[in-house]
C-alpha cells in the first residue's frame, strides 16, 4: 500500500511514520510537511509544502490510505484563529485533495468530546472537522477519538503532571475513560484500522483504541 501522512513531525505522527516504514504492507510512505525531516528511508517520500497553497500540492495527494494527525495547541498557535487554520483548514484541504484524487481510505485523529455543537472552542472545532470530512464521502473513514495522549519526552509540564495523576487514579479503578494513551499505541491502531477491509464510517473511542492496536497482531 501507499500511505499519505500529515502531522508527521508531531508525537503521534513520528510514531506513525516509523511504524509505517517498518511495515511490510506499505511499500511507500509520503509525508507532507512544512520543513524537511532529519532522516531518510528508501520507502519515504517527503513533500515540503505550504499548507496555505493547496493548489501547489493537492495533485500529489495520491495513494491508498491517508492518515491525518496534524494538530497544534492554542498556546503554540498564539490565537484561536491560528489554531483553527492548522486543526481545521489545513486538515480539511488535505482531506479534500485526497478525495479528489480517489483515495479510498481516510484515517483521522480527532479528540475525545469532539462535538460541532459544543460551547468549548477546541471540542467544537474538532467536531466540525469530523463532520466536514465525513461529508466528503470516502469509501472508508475511521475517526479516532483519544483523550489525553502520553507523549515520549513531552515538554508539556501540565500534560505530564495530568497524565501521572490520572494513571495513579487508574490503579484504583478511577477515571478509566480518561486513561492516558501512548502515542505509539494510537499510531499502531491507526495502521491496523487501515488493514481492515470494510466500507463506511467508524468512530473509535479510547476504550477500543487499545484493542485496535492489538487487532492485527494476533
């Protein structure tokens, strides 16, 4: 298979690309990034693009399955408008290009609590993206809705502390629905979902993501 990836430089994206390159079922991995990557691989094709100019790169979005794990934080983006550019506009333009180029399978990382009617900006934005991508009518679309992600070597002190607190509570059977999800597990679940032969829409919440990560390993 030929994979297409946006968000390759983020925590989940790095794990995803690494696993795709080591997966014998994928003969080519195309990543669309704003800056060159610091490594090379015979299976890896890097497209350095300007997300603001989809007309320049949309014809390169051709393959069997597209993975979207692009995202930023409000703090890093600097404003809600800037965050929405990354978390909605860029992702939607990539999805639209994939659909126009007859990509059959689309795998999207959304978020726990995503809802287009939410009063919370982040949840509303993620919900709106889900709805917009679903309306493109891919033959198959899988949307993952993780809660807190556990990133290797994370520099987000608040996230690290929150993860530790929840993991401690998990030992006593508390907050199981908010169990921190390692990014490598999410990446594996995304890849495994692409190997399942089906059509239509699937929404995968936290409780099932761990199962998806093991689904094709047994």
